[in-house]
């Protein structure tokens, strides 16, 4: 006999649907030129692989006309998307993104589960819905992006107990998109040399596989495309909240000065962030360590769009901890509200008005600056350290 779904799970699903339903409907019914534009890029990449088209010369449908900018291995994984009609692919992709939101929230707020007891699924549905309302996660659904999945792979890999396959998921994520490579460095700094070596070997294996299937595209990517960040559109635009994006807006027209300032700041942020993450990990707080390294990855990358800040569920979970400290709960709510608001775009409008240019520029960098503050200040979790055991998956249901 089939067991009935617990009432708390049904209630949690209903709460989650109520919070995010409008967003899903709005994105899936948007006009074609604005509907899941990055998913369109992925599907085109898969089609290019199947039909032998130039992977990095083909552009998505007008008016966006976006190029594919990921490593060739990502194009191989995108092939199944090209087999589906766009509408079907969009529905499945969006549902997958929502599932990743729930999973990341379950990991980030895991310390609350003992207190919630059998009502954990209801609380999880509420928390995941609130996370989905933040601008980075709204943009993930809007564009049909892949960042949530990569963050989930990395988090599961780093948080589970060490075993022979440790590092594999980090390596796969890095082969799909280079930003998670920071976690290979973290594993090495943390002293998990075997996992770091496994991650590097997995990345190499995936890259070599792509090179065997797509030799010309692989050669072009690693010798040319990788070094042309302008293919990502304006790097100085408001959506780029990396350190380099902030310096590009602060020093327009001074390319050498921007590069020098960015490299210096990136080195400092990486050093401090990895040092703090290493210290937290050694104290047994791996959740805080992963959240920190995720923020570092966003900041040091040449281009980090707003939707790259998918590490928020882990950050908010660290702040809340077990929920026993009211000040930390209030602080987490404040950070959540900050990321719900379209802070960078408010700053962009203020700067464009010429009445509040200095203040507008600061607000325009708001998400990036908040990430810097969190890297420097994020406290250790007050809860029992979170580690996924060898035989434990991310459990989304209630206590049995």
C-alpha cells in the first residue's frame, strides 16, 4: 500500500506554490523574445553539437542574439535539451530550478529541522519560497539559468563525509562553468588533497571528452573565446556585481587601472575568504565554509551576474543557525529583504538621474558590496555542524 503524503508535506508544497506560482507563470508565459533566453542558448548549443555547427559562432534567436560562452563539455550536456520542444524544455527546466531551490534551502537551513520536527516540510516550503523571491533566484527562473544546479552539486560534494568519490561533483561543475574552480583551490587549502586531485582529474576528463567529440570548438574555446569576456555583453553593466564589474563602473575608460585594481582586490578577497573558510571548516562548520567560498567565487570572477548569487540559502541558513538567537534571525531577515529588492537597479537609476551620482554608484554595486561584507564578517554557524553522510541524501520530507 502506498503511504499517504504527510499533511505537513502537502502544506509545505502548497505554501511554496503560493509564493512562487506567479513567478513561474509570468516567466513561462512571457513573450518569446524574453522567455528563458539562456535556456534558448543552451538548446542552441545542443543543436550545434548534433548538426556540426560552429558552437561559438552561432547566436540565439533575435532580438537577444546571445552567443554560447560555456566550455564545450557544457554543450555536450545540453544535447538532450535540443530534443525537446522549447515549451516542454522550459517547463521541465523551471521545475528543476525550483527543485534545486528547495534542495539548497534544505541544506542551508538544516539546523532548523530538529526544532521543526514533523512540521519541517511546511517550514521548508515557506523558506524555499522566500528564497525564490530574492532577485538572484527570480533572475535564475527568468533567464532559465544553470547556476542553482552547479551550486547544489558543489554543496553536496563539499558537505558530505569524505570518501573516494569526493571532488567528482566539483570537477563536473567546473567543467560546465569555470567559476566553481575556486572550490578546487578550497579543497586543497583545506587539506583535502585527494578530493582536490579528484576534482581536477574529473575536470580534465570531462574537458578531454569534449575535446575528443568537438576538437575544433574546444581549441577555439581554450585559446580564444575564454579570453573575450565582451562576448557576455557589457561587463560594466549593472548586472555584473563582481569586483571587476564594480571597478569598471568606477573607472570607465581606464582598462589598465581597472585590471590592476581588480586583481589586487580579488587576491585580497580570495585570501581572506579562503582563510576564513579553512578556519571554519576546521572547527567543523563546513556549511559556513562553503557559503564563504561561494561568495568568493562570485566576487573574483571577471563577470558575475546577479543570478550567480545562488549561495544565498547557505548564507541565510548560517545566519539563522538553529533559530535560537533573535538578533541573528533579524539579521538574516534584513539580508533577505536586501536581496529581494532590486538594489543595484535602484542605484543605476539614481546614478543616471545625475542628482545622486555618488550615492547611486554605491547602491548600484549593492549586491557585490554586500557579498564583500559577508565574506569579511559572516559568523560561524551557532548550530551543530552540517555534514551529509555517505549514505545520506538531502531529505526533504518529514521525520518518520
